[in-house]
C-alpha cells in the first residue's frame, strides 16, 4: 500500500497494563507490586503485565472505510483509545493526518453538566475549529441528531440514544479528517441507523477516512471496503471487508482454515474423542462420534430434497434428565443457516448413560455448498438450556441443489435455503380480486 496518501499509519503498536495481583497471592506480593510502580530499581517482571495490543502494523488510505472486528477483549477499544489520544501506547507509533473526530462508548466526549448546545461548541473548539465555523454547522448538527427540544438541557439527562445521536452528529459534521466510530449502529432506532449509514458513505466519498468498529457483521460488509481482525491483541486477518468478515464468522463458529473441497470424499463417520471445544476447552467429553447418511447409506454428499440422517454416539457418567441435543449448520462464510433442536420434535430425550441419537431431516432445503455441523448436548434447567458438551466443526457435508428448483435454480447470493413454490394466474385478474374482497 502506498504511503503517499495514507490517513493513518500504525507501526509496531503495543499497549500493556499492569495486572492487579489477586487476593490469594498474599499481602507481601501485593505490596511489592505496588512498590515497583514508585521505586526505580524495582522492575516489574513480564508476568506482571498484560498486553492488550502487540506488534500491530497497518495503513489506511484517505477516503477509506476500515472495519475493525474482534471478540470482546481482542484489543479494539484499546486501539481506538490510542488513536483518539485517550491513552498513550507502550511501544510503536500511530500517525494520523488531519483532525480526528471520535465516538467511543456512550459517556465519553461530552461534559455531563453542560447542555447539548454547549457541548457542541466545546467539541468543535477541541477539534481546533473557530466558533464562527461551528456556528455555521450548528443547525445542521441539531437537525441530524433530531433532539431540537433538548439541545439546551444538560446531557446527563439524555437517554443513551439521544446522547449518541448528538455525539455522532458532532463527530461527523464538524469536518474531522479521520472519523473513529465504536458501535454507533448499536444505539438508536432504525431510522437513525439508516441515516448514519448514508452519512458514513458520504464522508468517505468526500475523501475523509472512517474507522468503524461493530459486532454487526452485515454493517461491516455493507459499509466498509477493507477490514482487520484482532484476536488477543494481535492482528490475525487483513484484507477486503468481505474476506475479513467471513474469516471472523468462521472464527466465531470454531471452523478450521483448511480447504473443504474434498469433504464428500472423507469417511462419513467421525470420532469426536479428541475433538476441540470452544476456545480449545471441552470440560466434558460426552459426544463420542457422528455419522451422516441418506436413504441409501452413509455419505457426506447430499442433494437438495434428500433425506438426511445424522447419528450421534454419546456416553454419560451419570444420567442427565431432562436433556437436549442440537445441530447447527454453518455455511462456508461462517453464517448459521439452520438449527435442528431435539426440543422441536420430542422435547427432552431420556438419554440414560449413553447410546445413539438420530436426527432425521426430510426434504433437505439447503442449497449448493459445504456446511459444517456443530453438535451440542446439554441439560434443561427451569426452561433454560445449559451446554454440557459442544463440538464446533464436528463434521462437514456437501450439498448440491441439482434440479430441485428447476433449470433456473437460484441466482448467486439469493440465500442458503431452497423453497419450492407454485405460481398461476388468478381467474378474473385484479378486478375479480377487488370484487371478492368487497373493494369494488
């Protein structure tokens, strides 16, 4: 990426915090940890630190909308705080060109005792703008936020939605060159979210840069051109927003990175004895094996409309009653497209101490693609489901649409489920329908 037109350049960025010592480590350990912060010759050991970010390097071009993805605790908020100059990095550097407007979590940026009007002018001054320029934008800011009636009320009395609408209007309309947004789409009604999305697109078209953090994958895909994925403080993926979003969704569902082109050639029965659980943790190993078959026999290859049988072998140290089984179908992009609960059919299953449970799916509605099956077993407690064993990406199947929907089939990006329909002309046309409904 050329460095001539970058709006943001990050090189070797890292941020560490001192880990608070736990109560069980003793009074002497806690006292020593406290002294290390004040006595020069007492140095902290590496175990005293937690790295929220480490070895982060990337560039963002002017006019680019960058999506930043990651689970809670991945380092997203720390990165935004460094870029917004709320905190300083421990190592590395971040270079931003131009004025930076940021909207982090609700509660930052405005003084609670000042009115909305006063906070608008204060924010503009902090961006280095003249009062005359702020006044010229004031009416547009208030109109965009939709809180005209409350603009002279202290913001501590605002709802979270009112607060974010005004804060977003200030950050986006006061001509900051780099706009940093953290979960702005998570607060506010549908109308505000739609208006914000159009505004973000206009900002980018005007040559300004946007850093956009959201757990809403569809927003990332719709708004952003590029993306990065953070995990445990490090960047694990970078590229187009679509590719990074897919990587993130697969990561969330515990799917592997290997190619699944040869899925149909693998043995239909899979041992789960050594399978991994979520985050490599699997406290109980109840689910032992899984096998898929159609009406003709065991296979991983299916056609839309087939009967699919999924058998799961399990073993329990003690009875679990009431219990349930679940099968999640995840597509190649990491989207959950179908869920089969035992509760949908029989309610709780008397699992005993072990055996084989079978899920039968008649008239399979999945379309072309490779699907990963995540298996879950648990206990029902007061109507709530408590997982006891879960195996993500336990097995995979390949489905072909074939002629299920006729020669036309489904066009690209028209969904993951096939639904047969019947079409005909209604006798009498529109006039007949209106007359039958008593509208003519």
